[in-house]
């Protein structure tokens, strides 16, 4: 049996916020396996928030995809470097810098039911700066009455930001819930609205 390389991770600070976007990926195919938003608690340093998020993402991977989690993770972050093609690190940095469509081309691998996979695909088709409601997401999945299931797909999303569940809002225009907190969701929506073209 061939051993696969350790998982890698990369991070990019979201400007004008305390948030850091983090993605865990497999280097052999540059597929994002888990991602999220590091949110510092109180006066916690950014590095501690990132470390806490990485532990949480690996715990979630262990529960949902043990074979991927068993690969361990290289402790050093991958950072963009001029002249070196690093698709995940480059895309995350570009997104943070204002190219809010930069994550669209990244491959994503996450386990889920057929409906959740349809919902995650539909989420990736939601344009930055143009959020949809949970009912709108259900319609995009071909199941207009499955509003709760659409919300469940957002809640179960292991690859937040890359699969943009933050682009789903309540029907009254409020942000709705988000695993990383309402403030993080609003910051992402504001960032995308400012740079959507």
C-alpha cells in the first residue's frame, strides 16, 4: 500500500478583521479537505486561534473521514511564494486580497449524503456579493420544500468559506447562524460585497 503524503494547511488574514481563513488540503491533488475561520477569543493571539481551529477541523475530519484524518498533518503552513505554484495557498491569499472568486476553482472533497453534496455544489454556484436564502438554496438543489435539509447541509459543511455556506441568509435578510459566529459571517459577506464585480 502506498503511503499518501501528510495533509498541508495554509492561512490568510481577512483584512480589517481579526479573522484568519484556514484550509487543510491534500497535496497530491490540491483538494481542500477541511476549512474554516479562526476567530480569536478575547486577547488570544492569532496563532492560538489558528491552532485551535486546526484541532477542531482535524477532529471533525476524524469523525467524518477517518482515512483522511489518519494521514496526519504537516505542522508548517504553506505560504504563497512568487514563482511557485501552490493553488490552495495562492487562492486563499487572493480571496483575502479581494479576488472573491479565487476559491471557485479549488477542488473540494468532503463526505456527505447525496442531498448534502448537491447543496454544497449549489453553494459553490452562489455568486459572491449575492447571498441566497435557505429556501433559495433548497430550490437550487431541486427540492424547494427541503429548507431544513438545506440548513442542515450548511451546518454540516466541513469546508466553510471554500464551500461558501456563509452566503446563505435568513428570509428576513438577517445573517442567520454560522459555525464561526455571526460576526465572522457578516465580515465575510461584507468583504465579498465590497469586492464583487
